[in-house]
C-alpha cells in the first residue's frame, strides 16, 4: 500500500469494493472479501475487520480519496464513520467474475438442497436426491439471483416444477415415532427435541417408556437422530412412519 498525501492517492490491491452514488458523485469503500455480507447480516460488527482502510474514496482502483467537503456536500455530514456505515448499508458490492461464478454455483446448490430437504415424490413418499433436483432445475432453464434469498427461489422452483409437471413433487413433512425409557435424561431430551417438531400427533408417557409421534420437516431428521444418538446412549429408538404432504398454501419452510 502506498499513501501519497498531498495528491490524496492510496493504492490498494485484492479488495472488494462497495459503491454508492449520492449527490451526483460516486463513493467507494475498500473492503475485505466476504466481510461486507457478514457485516450486513450482523455476523461481523467491527468495521476494522470489514474495511481495508478507513477512507471514503471516489475511486478505489485509482486511489482517489473523497474530501471532507465532498462528504459534507453529499452526505450532509463530515463524520466519516456515519458515511462509511451508509455506504456499507446501501451501496452495491462489486464482485469479480470468478467470485460471481462461485457465488452463483453456491446459490444454485443451496436452492437444490432446500428443495430436496422440503419435498417428496407424492407417489413414493420419498425425497428426491439433490442430483435429481439439480437436473430438474436445468430443465427449467433456471437462472439464480444472488440478491434474492435461496428460500424464496426454492419456493419458485417447487411451483415451476409443479406447474410444468417435470417431476411429481410435493412439499412434505415426515411423521416419526420416538421411543425412550423413562428417566430424568428423557425429560431433558424431550425439551431439546420439542423445538424441532412441527406438531405433535400423539404423546404417551408411561411408567417405564415414553413415546412420541410427531411431524417434522425432513431436514430436521438428521438433527433429531444425532441428538437421540448422542444423548440417549443408544437406548432410544427413532422410526420413520411416513411422509405427509404439507398444508396447501403453506409457504414457510
């Protein structure tokens, strides 16, 4: 990094740029890769971890720093911290071509996984594999949008697959039976499992055995199975009874 102060030029490399147009001028921040999205989702709160340098630029690649007069004119404040936060919040993240490709591939796979975890073949009552869902997405000629949430795009995929009848597919829930011997540990385990359930269909707490029949999202099965395996010391049993379609019009995963 080279800082030249009367010409106010700063050279930076390997940066992610956040750009905001305001007051007829373009303002940019030089950020660390991946940190902008973490800051926007409140995972990262320290600006020092987000910014490569605490400066507001007109042009990062040319090292042109915005003056206090320009900040005052366009942002109505000379407080650099406030300006930086506004640019981070409202600005557009500039992404290199390779990063854009990687991001699109990740979004594509995330959408396919969400559809797989939340849907079944209504004829067999079994989930599709991720590979089969990705093939169906290709048949839809799907173009993913990195600015939209993967869940909303997964909903669109399900609707399109149903409308175009490329796959027999329905959103589903899994019905399972959980059996445990009665003990204080069972009561504690029950409290951990309850938040993972969609609804309880039957619950029987006998003197020697506890039994629970409930509906869950298929994606929660592995979590419950691991929880049971780790905390019941092999004494619990988990049985998949069947998969049942979700209520019509339910659009929340």
